[in-house]
C-alpha cells in the first residue's frame, strides 16, 4: 500500500520498487554493502593467526630468549618491554595501524601508541 495525496493505492512489487524513495534507499544499501566489502578486504591483510605472528617475529623472540606468548601476555615486567617494542616497531614498519597491532598483540591501540611515543621508533631513540 502506498499513500498518495488523496488515497491509499495498492502497488505491485515492481511498481513499489520504481518509487523514487525506494530506489534511493536501495542505492544507499548497495553503497553500504560495497563499503563494507572494501573494509573487510582491507582488514583481511591484518588477520593473521597467533602462529603466523609468532613466525613473523621469531628472530625477536630468539634474540631476547623469550616466547611469543610472553610478549603478548599481561606481564608488566621491564624485561618484556624491549621485545614488545621491537614487535610493535616491526608491525608498524610493515604498514599496520596502531589498532591492528593492538588487536594482534592483545593490547589497546593507545598502549601501542604510548610505547612508540615514549620509547621511540628506532633502537637509537630507544637507547636515549
């Protein structure tokens, strides 16, 4: 049913679909679906398993004699600070966003930003 200025009119599906406000709504939904698909495709490159992330950062864990689970764990120990910072820097250099790094490492994006800002983005800055 569709209300005109004077009365209600029964419309077929095709007639209803041809109405301007229905076409506008359908176009908006199509645009939303396209944007959602583009976002999902863009974020797919950040969806690595914990095992893949561990392999990506294997040299860091070997050099610091630790494990990936310790790096993404909740321990605030200073001994884990340097390897965590190296992992954050490596993923940042690969083009990851702070949010993606935080999700992958079990931290909030603001924590990752703080680490990078506080201790620098290079080893020389971190030494100072």
